[in-house]
C-alpha cells in the first residue's frame, strides 16, 4: 500500500460535510485499505470559521474556498455546499488545478452537468455525484455502469423524501395537504420554506440527471416538465383508493415508443397499490427502472440526511481515489445518443378526471363527445348525482398530454360542466 | 473512438450465452459508444457444435474452449458455462494468456473466489461477476463500490427465485410444499432436479459471495450454514400469519454485535409482513442491506433468466473493456478485514417453536424451566388443548443458535413433550 496520503479538500461542513469528515476520521483504516493509500483531510472551506466543529482540526478550516481548490496538492475536492455559485466556479477551478471532484449538488449537475463534465474531461479528471440523486441509494453507478450493456426505457422514481412523507401521511390518515405539511415541518422533514420540495424543483433536478444518464442524452432542468403536489387533496386520495391506487410525486423519464425521443417530468400521479413504489413509506426514496434485458429493477433507501448522503459521497471518494492511484478516470458523461427531449404534450399516459356537472339527461353524452372529438378514448365513467349537482369521474385509455389538454379546455366551455375538480395522471400500470 | 475492436470470447452458449451474443450484435453501436471502441465476438466455445445458433456466425463456433482462451488476442473471456470444471481452469488460463474475465458462475466464485482473484491480480487482469448473484440486480458493484466508504452490518436477501416462487405460492394459496413445487416445475421455475434450489445450495453460494464483499473477508461456501425449505409446511405458514409474518428462504450475512466476526447462513425464516422483503413475490429476488451510514437499502429485480443475467454480464463487459482501454483494472478482491467466520451456534436471533405436549397441568412450567435453564428467554407462549393433546407455541427473545439447540434437545427428553413440530427462526425485526 502507498503510504503518502491522498489529500481531500472539503467544501462545506454542514449536515453532510461534517458527517463526511467524521467518517473519514473514524474509518480511516478501512478507507485506506479499500483505496490502497491513506486519505487525509487537507482543508475544510466553511462560511462561519468560528463555529466549533467536533473532530475537525481548526487549523484545516478556512473561509477561502478558492485558495483551497487552487492549492495544487489536492487530489479530490468534495463539494457539499449546494447551489449554483460559488460551487460551479470552485469545481471548475478544482479541475484546472489538478483535482478530481465528488459532488452532491443536484441543482448544479442538472443545470450545468454538460459543462462540468467537459471541464473534467479537458483536465483528465473525474466528476462523481452519486449523492446528488436519492441520497444513499446507489443509482448513478448502477445506471451508468451496471446497466451499461442494457437499454433503459423508463425510470420511475420517488426521489423526494419530504413530499413522500407528506403524501404518505395524507394517504394513511386522511389529512389534508396543509396539515400533513405542518407535521412534516414539525418533524424536520420539511424546511421552513418547502417550495423546492413541494413544487417539485428538487425532484425535477434529479429527473434531469437520471434521464441524462439513462438515455445517454443531455437533459437539462429546463427540459423537465414540473408540477408540484400542493394541490393534491384528501378527495384525490379518496378517488385513488376507489381505483386501487395511491398518489405519489413521481419523477418519470421515458423513452418514446419509437425510441427516437425521450421525455422527463415530475408531477403527482396515481399508481396501483400493487406497484412496488406504492408501498414506499415516509421519507424513503425508491427508483424503479425498466430496461430491455434486465426487466424491472427497483432501488430503495433513505433519500436524504447527513449520514446516508455521506455514505454516497464516500463511496465516490473511494472510487475517485482508486482512479487517481491507477492513473485512470472513471466513465465520464455519456451523451452520444443525443436524443431529442420532447415536450410534455407528447407524453402518453392515462388520466383520471373529476368533473362537476349539471345533473340532467344528456350531460354524459356531451362529455363523451368532447373526449371523442379530441381522440381521447374513455376507459370507465362513473356518475354520481345529488340535488341537481352531479360528478363525473372519467378514466381514460392512454392519450397524449396535448390531446388531454385540448379535451379539458373544451370541457370547461360546456355549459353543463360546472368545473374540472381534478386531473390526475395514472402511472405504473 | 478507437476503431480496432476489443475481442470477446464466449464460453458457453446456452440461455445466457446466446442472449449475450444476441445483444452484442443488436446493440453493437451502443456498446461501442459506451466503451469507446467496438467489441467483436471472436469465438464461441460450445459442447454441441452442430446445434443451429441463430445470429451466430458458425465459423466462430468451436468445441476447443482451451484453445480459444489461449489464443492470445482475446481481450475479455465471458464464462457462462457454470460449474467448477472446466470453468475454473479456463478462467485461470484466460488470465495467463492476457484476457480479463466476466463470469456468471456463483458456484465457482463461492468455492474458489480467492484463488481466481489472485490469478487475476498476478496477471493484472479484471475478474467481474455481477451476474453471479441475483441475476440482473446490481448488487456486487453497489456493495463493492457504492458502499466502499460505508460499513455494512447486515445483508438479508431473497436470492433464489425458484424457492421464492414456491413459498409465495404456499403463502397465497395455502398449498403444501409438493403441490407448489409441482406448479413451479410445470411453469419452468424449477428444474427437473430442484435440489440445488430447494436445499439452499444455490442461495448458500450467493451468501458466500455477498458476505465476502460486504465484510471484506474471505467467506467460502463451506462457511455458510445451510438449511433447505423442503420441510416448510402449510401449518408453518398458518403460524407465520398469526405472528403477522410470512416465510421466506433467506440468505443472511451478519457482522457480530462486537464487530469482531461474521456469519453467513441460508434457511427459511419468518419475517414480518411490514418488512420490504415480505412483499417480494413470485420468482423475483431482493436484497436488503443495512450499513452504518447509508441505513437500510433494498435492491429488487429478476434474479435469473437469460435476458436479466445477460444484462448483468454485459454491464461487466462494458466496465472491463473500458478498463482495458484505459490500461487500468477495477477493484479486485478486498479481503483485508479477514474477520473470522463464526459457526451457526454463535448466530443470535429469535425463534418460533411449536411443541406437541400432553394436556395436563404443569407442562408449561416444565417447558419454561427448560428454556430458562438454557438461558433462552421466552417472549410469548400460546397453549391450545384438545382431547388430552395440546400444542404449545413459544416465541423467544434473541438467543444463540447453540442455546436454542440445547433447549430443543432437552425438550425432546421431557416425557410430557410428544414432539417438536417445528422450529423457525424469526428475522427482519
């Protein structure tokens, strides 16, 4: 074993960073044995240098992250700051000064993955980011290495723990969205400003990363259709139950049936209770992958938290260190397929639509006509009437999102349709 | 991209091998793009050369596997023959003649993994075998790479599809073992001689491989305690249901509480219905991994079959080819921890024991005394009496297998105990 240690610079020392530093110390012997050389924490860049950080030598702490990544003797920079800047500039600077990079930064990877990969390649360095998607769950490596000989057709995932906690709570207790969110906040599962989670921004970043790797195609955050879950109601869960379904916020990356394009989207959807994703409880994450040869795979585990995320970061750190020692680099960006990313209107799925309608003869015929005119085939219709008001629940066969959108627009114009109470996609069948 | 192709020799062209060859042809462009060079099927060793093999150039077919692996121009040998010999000699010969090896051979890896890894290392070559455990499910790579910075404490898996199909059938229909086996055979899930599956030999080989990688310790097939599932009865399933459990044939690899030793075992066990493994249906496989930092992870998918196994083989093939091009090798055997493998007697778990006893006063006191004398603490006891005969169902707290064994031996000697109807371990709590 080599005795000269590999030097690691840690950018950020919050929940994840402090756990990375802790494990690097407590498991130093194991890491050395697995890498083939000791690893040494050579510097820690933080914003608040005066904060006491248990187990971290204060002489390693600096507020000058730029100087740290420019030192020239750093083998691996671990970036757990998050956000676009200064993380992006620091990572690029690290490559230019001879370091490889391990990052947990989903927002940055989703926005600028191609440029960062290019910077890594130009400098012959590694860029690893297993922790950016679904915390501890090995996903990036299985997708880009284990399934490298296969053709992935679909990735269907619960990739945000906060929203899964909220939806699970609504499902199991009948609570409304606000009540469930309040509980998630009280328990620390939701942040004070939950927007990034509940509006699907976090999941959309992960969808972009997963789609890119799965389809060997650049997929940016802007390419991902996004719909949050703040408008999911207790009534939606009641409807889902009648369908033998539950509701999850899903990240869905699909290859079109003809193989010539892909789509990526995040939105709440009904999935059958028999689907493995339906039983993913609390803040857990799970990702279901469908491929030509392997068939259906699922990866399940904690999607966030300091320790789980640190586990993923350290797995990457070991891999990158091994690569340094052997003078090689791991698989870089694979975007050779360069498939077009289709807009949401091209997505084909099933829909569950609840309409408030006048309770009089001929309404169903009118509604059915509108569906037919837009080429959306109806699977089932259920009518419930009371006191001159009625509701119609329509479940469609597979249709494009554009066709469904046109149908709904036309339905809203009917005199007999008082309102469209909810539209929910049905997935995983 | 390099234009000179990497040459692949295929040993075996059965269910898996023919699928590997097919995908190498149909997905040649994708594989080339992902590897950075084309791959070419340079030879196929078979036993029956006259059999028509669709899509395979007859001029590549040979019965002389030894000459094929000795050719010297082969980059990667894919071994999908199975069994110990001639596979072992062919793999070693391949290393000596400059090739890296991808194998799906669980029996060989479990028996001679250390020697094969040593041969690979001596020759600076790769030995990859993702397909040896749980078919298409990425497990070897996540355990040895993604979790390389973590400490795995437990691996709990359903790693044999045949037995899971049988047990699932018994659970869902109330069928007995033979009836369920007959159905598995009729549907092609069980072989004509199902011994390797139902007696746990197949699962034990996989347990040895998983334990070795998870604990960075050599674990051989002989180190794995093995109990088949042919004696599981419909009555056992009824007992399990009363406990809120089902029964699965589990491969369990554990680090002892003090961290100083490990165990590996295969046997049927009750697990709670709330455990993610309980809902693994049919011939699917799933492996649950518990580690210090990541927490609880689960990997799920098809554990066998030509296409899924080929997916795993091809993922390895891409990785090994990339390593060839970069002049590096992937992670080899990691056995530095060299922990002792403890015997079954040291395993600590809970037990569900059904006793047929005389229905008279004092029996429960006698039985309870025997448990206490052997240091096995009782959690619950349920008595059912009828016509002078009675049954006692005892569920224990955690105790060593040795203590439980002593208890059962002593119970059998009691006049009032007519027989020990069943003993089943309770896991996953």
